[in-house]
C-alpha cells in the first residue's frame, strides 16, 4: 500500500468532502481526485494534438507583436461574449 503525506490544507479539504457526506472515505476522495486528474490530462493531450494538427496543416496566425496577440485575444473574446448575449 502506498503511503502519502498531506499538508494541513489538503487534509482539511478531504475532511470537508467527508463531512459533506458525498464521500464515504478518504480513499474515495483521493480516487475521485485521481479520476479528475486523469480526465484533465486526457483533455489537455487532445487539445495539444489538435493544435499540433493545425500547425502541421498550416493553420496558424502570425502576429507582429505581443500587443497584436493580446488585441486578437480580446477581440475574439468580445465576439464570443456578444454571441452569448
């Protein structure tokens, strides 16, 4: 069996999950956290693979400066917000 050492904050987090009644044991909390991490890692891998495919296909945008990148991000974000309203 693996032994782990937790900070006070991590133990308090586990305790709060146990007190909520959602989990029956610390092992259940850790198991759920590992499942969540595995899912997050898989999503990250998929996004990286998709980005690599876009670069390989030449689907990139060139910017002249960091300011131009920031402006583009803000502009795209504003367009998305306006579509949702």
